[in-house]
C-alpha cells in the first residue's frame, strides 16, 4: 500500500478521535461510540499496512 493509503487511514483515525470527543462533549453516546469504532477500524487497517510492508521486506530480502 502506498503513502496515500497510510495518510488516509491516519486521517480516519483522527476523525474518529474528533467524533468521539464531540460525542463525549455533547453527551451523545452514539456519536462517541461511532468515533471509537472509526478509530478501531483505522488501527486495524494500519496494522494490515504494516503486515504488508513487513512481508514485502522479507520478500525483498530473499531476492538479494
């Protein structure tokens, strides 16, 4: 995955934090939960990106 995907995932995580904070500030439990879910989804995607990067590094190491 490229840098664009990594930036997009990080932006999604930050958006989730904002949504969670707004939900907490306005006592909107649903919005707060959506924010936490957005963050979790983003972190899951980021973990997948790291796994792909690691697999690529291993593949490249065997090419040498």
